[in-house]
C-alpha cells in the first residue's frame, strides 16, 4: 500500500493541468505522508485535504485515542461501510508526481519511486468526505500491482488516464469501478538508497 507520494508542482500549475479552479489550499508539502495535507481535485476545484480517513480507536480505559489516518482504500472493498458512500457520491483525483514503496529487509528498507515516462503529473483515483476530526479528508484507491510494481509490492494506486477522469469523477459507480485496475502502460522505477524511515 502507498504511504508516501510527491507532488512537486505549484497549485496553480496543477489546477491548469486539470482544467480546474484553485480553491482553499493550506500548507501542503512536496512529500505527502498519511495524516498530512495534499492537493485533491474534487468538484472541478483543487484544494487541500488530509490524506487519510480518520479511524478513531479506543484505549484500555475506553477513552478515544488520537485518530489514525486510513489513507488507502482497496478497490475490492469499496462497497464496505467505511468507503461505500464516498465511492458512490464523492470521488476525486489526487495529483501525483511520483509515489514510493518500501523495499528491502526490515529495519533497512529503502525508498523505491514510481513515475510515468513523459508525465510530470498523473492522476490517482481517490474518494473523499468531510470529517469532524480533520475537515475534508481523502483516501487513495488501491488495486493489484502492475508488472513494474509487483516485485516491490502486491498493490499500487489506481492511476487514471486523462480520458477516464470524467468517468471516475462523475460516472455511475459501476463504470468507475471498472477503472480500478493495474496500470497497463510503462512506468519508470527508481530504486534509491534513501532510508524509508528517516531518523
């Protein structure tokens, strides 16, 4: 599952790429981690949202703990209670310049980055909702890994081609569900020596 991605373009540039409008954008970083804000296109408006739906757990004494961000949604679980209404009513596009997976032995995992050739930005399928804990929050939709990702991880984000954006955003759920498939074209794999967890 994806727990790190980059978006290195300015919001105005990303909005133009999507033919959207710039909406309410807070302080977003170029590297986005679960529980942190990233750029999202929803309703033809580019805005910032927290990456991850809040999952509120309870401690031993029954008191609620700090919410945990659930930042990935499996495509085969979109009919589950946590995701169903967002998938049916609030789909979005998450702009990404590259995403990372951890590779290597436990305790020494490194960052392996995946990009598209000749594409500065690409769109990942997402769903979103307003939350009482964090305000607008989004989750990436994950599917089985394509051949370029499979030797690092068995799942990957659903990457949408431009001609599929409208079906994802506004099409019926059945049509949108058919887009949740491994990316069929070439991807660039960049294995690095950068530690997954930076101390």
